[in-house]
């Protein structure tokens, strides 16, 4: 990983940063600053820089995990507020099942904490489309792997990936250590993936292959006119099977007008010719797919447009297996204004405005075998098999 070459440093703070560390904005903000300075020094950063956006990954409250939530209560009790526009990840799907209602019992209190801290109530992992859209070169401090890779790659913003609470601390103090993907030289690609032989590449399958192959080195993919929704799937899959916090696609992402620029003018470590067979190997066999109990679309969450694009396949039919579509609350409200929403409900499709990874982690009988066209969900959810969108339609009995 790109931080492995760093040695412990001593961060030099400016006058304002030192004042925050000394308590000018209260003890809780000082604690947040100290934590981020300590982390920065351990990773070789030499300075702190201001951020202009953040995204919080720890959006769900589990009854079995207390430390994080106790610290959030401390932030609330101290009157802390985020200093920059800060969005949050999806709901965990507390109402999806009886088990989830028990397991995510503290969720209502958690939501109130987020409101008091000033978090934008988007509850979505695709905030980069509308709720949180930084500009090229903007610096942030974000959790959630799919948000980090999309903002770095498609928007040209700059953020390292942060875990639970450290994302909060940056939003509270307004600063992040200057290292990793904030620095120009660390944003150049290392490995080229030549996809010129692919006629219509499946973004999720391609992402799984690229991430698995590149591991933690920034990949450069040769040109294909992926749209922003396809890029969402490609990037999230790449950052799941690998630790690729940034991906260049020639002529699509802003820092890759051409392959040479994406590589920083250097020769690639290797060039890999991607074949259709490479992508086909990512998918489960037809025999495995037939054992599916539930079919899941949307990880990252679907937008209204994506659901509308899927709707004609279901209209006038009824699914033969349970079909779930994960969608953000805002996008679901938009979808309800279209007649296709009713058509999909009549076809037996269920909409869940939550994170499928959390609402399906503890599964009841009849939900054990999951089939998804999401590379990310396949990689992280135990028992989730990967297929193409057509595979899912076929298993649902609508293709």
C-alpha cells in the first residue's frame, strides 16, 4: 500500500492548528486534532491541511458494539459540530427483519446523534452524485471505500481512505494529514489494463479482475466510454477485490486524458491484456446460480435512473424468486413519482432504502444463497454469488 514507504515524521503545525490542539475550540476538538496529528506522524506526514468535505462510514448502530457509539455521545454532549459538509453512509436496514430490529436496536439514537453533529441526512453511499460533490483538487477526509475511489477517480478530488471515527475527527477539527493520495506523485498509475479487445465490458466483472490483479497499485484502464453509473460499479468492485483507492480510465477520468499522463510520463510496471474469458471467470457457474434464494441489485445503491432502466424487463411479469433493490431514501422518493414504481411492485420487486451488506449480514432461512451483479457485494457478503445483470433477470424469471 502507498503508506508503506513512509517513516514516522514530526508534523509542524501552523498557528491556527496549534491553537486548536491547545484547546482554543474546546477539549473535544483538541482531541480530534491530536488524534489526526498522531496518525499523520505515524504515516510520515509533515503537515496538516484543511479539508472541504467529509463522508462518514459508521452509519449503523449494532447492539454488540459500544466503544464507537460512546465516543459519538461524547462529541454530542460536548456540543461538537462538523466544520465541513459531511454526508453519511446508508441505514443498516433495521426494519428489514426481526433479527435486524434486534441487532440494530440502537439505530434510532444513532440517527439523532448524527443530526446533532450536523451530518447531512442523505443516508447513501452514492453521495458523490448530488449531496457531496467536491471539485477537482478539493481535499477531504472520507470513509466508505466506494466513495473514496469515486471521488478520487471520477471527480479528481483528493482523499485517503479513513476508518470509523477518524473520518468523524477530521470533520470535527477540519484538518487531515498531508500524505498518500493528497500528493501528486502518489496519484499516478502503475499498471495498464488494455481492454481494447472487449466489445461491451461488464463494469463489475472488470472491476473485480482489475482489483484482484492490481492489488494496491493504481490501475490505468484504456479507453472505453463508461458512463457515471457504470463507473460507480467498476470503481467499487476494483476497490473491493483490491486496495485501489484510485483508478484511471483513459479519456473518462479527469487525471487521465491519455495513458501517458495517467502514468506520470513513466513506463508502466506491466501491461495486461484483458480478455472476455478473464471477466467470465469472475462469475458463478450456472449450476451455482440455480440455487439462488434471493436476487439483489444495488451495491453501491441504485439511483432512480438505474431502476427505471431495469423496469421494462419486469413490467407485466412476476418474479419467480425474491428480488431486492437497494436504493437511497432520496432516490426512492423520486422513483415513487414514476408509474414504473408501481409496475415493479406488482412484479414482486422489493425496495430497501438501506445497505445490502448490513441488512443481509444476518440472514433468515430462505435468504442464504444470494445472487448479485454487484462486484462489491459479492466480495464482502458471505454466500453472495456473482452474475451478470442478465443472469439475475434469468434467475428471477423475467428474461
